[in-house]
C-alpha cells in the first residue's frame, strides 16, 4: 500500500547575497589594455566636469543619511540649547552711568538703578530670566575682614531688592566670596604671615549669604573655595528660615590664568600679586607693616593639572547640601564638566569666564574678523551643554538668546 504521508519540503539554506564591492564593479568595468574606458553610468546631474563615475560603495550604514536635511538634523539633535539654560553675569557699581570694561569689549559695569534694570529687561525679553550679580566695591569700603560683604544696605543687597520689586519672578544668583570687599584682594581673610584663614573666613561667608538671602536672592553661589563652606552656609540658611534658597557651589574652581579681565571689572585682584601666569614658585610679597600677601590664589583654588581632585570637592559639596555644582573656567575644563556630570545626580553649571581665554578671546577674534560672531558663540555654548552643563554663565547670554530663535538647535 502506498504511503500517502506528505513529505516535508526540503529547505535549502539561505545564503545572503551581498552587493558587489566597489572593487568588483571596477574590475568588471575595467576595459582590456588599449580599449577606451567604459563608463557604467553618465555623470550625475549637477556634478562638475571631471567628477569620476564610480559604482556605489558597499556600505550598509551611511551616517550622512541622518544629516541630510535641517528637519532630520533637528529631530535627531542630542543636545539642544535654550535661553533657559543661560545665566547672565552682570557687573554693577554704585553710580548711574554704565562704564565700559576695557578688557571685555561689549561689557559694562552697570549703574545699579539704571543700566542694570535695562539690561535685565532686554535679557528677559529674549527668554533669559536668570542673572548673577558681581559688584565693584569702592576702595574706601574695602577692609581686611570685608565687612561690606554682609552690609544689609550694601550694593548687592540694594540691587537684589530693586530687581525683585521690579521683576518678582527674576531668578537672582549672588556671588559669595570676600575678594570684592577685601582690601587684600583675596577670597578669604589674610593672616600676617600670608596664610588664608579658612574657618574664620567661612563665618564671614555665612553672614554674607544670609544678608543676600534676606534681600531676596534665590540662589547663593560660594566661589571662595574654602573647605566646609557649603555645609556651614546651608546650616546658616536653614536655621534662619531660608530653606528655599539654593546653593550653587563653585566645586571645581581652578587657579586659572583666564580670570584677568574679570578681576579688572571688579577690581578684585590680589593686591600684592604679580600676574597669575607667573612662575609657581613666585615668592609672597610683603606689604607695608611687614604683612605678607600671597600673589595668587593657588592655596585654595584647584590646580589646573588635576581632574580627580574635582570629584573629591564635588562629593564634599554634594554631601554638605549643594544644589548645583559649578566648574570654572568652562571651555578649558570641558573634561571636568563631563566628569562631574557622570559622577553625580546634581545639575552642573559652567562659567564661560571673562578672562584672557574665553569671552575676551572670542571677542578679540570676532573684532579682528577671524571668527563669525553668531556661529562661534553659539557653538561654544553648545559645547558646554553637550559636555553636561545644564546652566551656563556667559556674558553673551542675551545676544545668544536673540540668535537662538533662528536656529533649530537653539530653541525657546
């Protein structure tokens, strides 16, 4: 009897057929010796004369497909910069007229009752609603223990109250450090032998932060680099009832050569110092009366050679109650921004400093026609965001926000 059981079809193995390689195409098209070349296809339309005619490369992946149009590029952008990511640093002085800062083209010390209000109005109009205040303190108000830093009627405190009365929803950051008020030009109290006194300075920083919070500051920003100051400030704020005031800590502030024009704007350079770029072994200078004042800030700001040290500083600040961690300067330290971004859940901020590298260098190159202003500035800010900074302090903040509306990578 015949077996009627259906036989299973025999499956032949599938063999992937690859597109012939460019080399095989060329080999097939190559004529014999003495024959004229045989072109497989006509020159592509629009190609200039002399463009070689070649078969397609054997590529499964062509990354340029994801960059072929503005729409696809915008849709796939990994980093988008917005005006909300920017904080505008402003220099203020106790006067009416705006005073240009010679080493920072386009930047003025603003009259606190006039130019400051106008600059904030213009920034808010383009979406920048956060500022950081930096005062120019008259020399006669500076002392070795910087009492003016926590004067309830000081320049910064008056400016905060005026801004909050005028723009109640403005986010105001303040600088917590003694150098704008210290007759020795340092971020801390200088002992007669040149030692920067840590714990005693922290007490004054707490008083300064409290006076700023009382005036209406939203976020205090200790930039002094004293040990333990974040925890002390947090405790002082909480004990006084300012639990909603944030702390943006300068966790990785480097002893950088890029601060020159910033200190010009504030008049806050160490009084006995030689330029910051001097040799590391430069001796301390004696002032009248035999006092020694260090010529630089290397005993408390970080060594530019070190990156892991920033992790230690950041971990301490986070443990002491910081809400935001800052890296300063910014562009030369993108690796540190990335390092902190990957090591903490706290947001990272970066300062595009005024000094001889970042703002001033860009401004000089733009003035000389070596860089196109809009493209160079926006790219530099995008680099901070790509590295991991959520907030960027930049003197270009207002102008950058004006430019953003025309580019899909920079949006409201």
